[in-house]
C-alpha cells in the first residue's frame, strides 16, 4: 500500500488525529525502530525505511498512539 493510502487510512480510523500528530507518532516509532526495537510486522527492518515501517505498523493498529483525545468546547 502506498504511503498516501496508509496515511489516509490512519487519519480516517483516528478522527481525533491530524497530519501533524501522525507525523510526530511516525517519527517517534521510527526512532524506536532505528534504536533496535523489534518490528511488530513480519518484515525485516533492514529491508524497508524505518518511517515506512512505522507508518505500516500504525495503520495496522499494532502500535498504540497515546495522547489523542477529544476536547469538548
């Protein structure tokens, strides 16, 4: 699946999240992967970019993103 399709799927499944929050979540998970965290997908982390792998894990719901809540006015 293309990056744009993954991004659209994540944002559709998480209406409380915007593009900037998603970018932060992908960056944090990418850092974890680059620092040796195991992939939650059955993919060799050395065969794919860390950011792409992080986006795929988030899209599959394998990584929980904390801190996105509804704020009622």
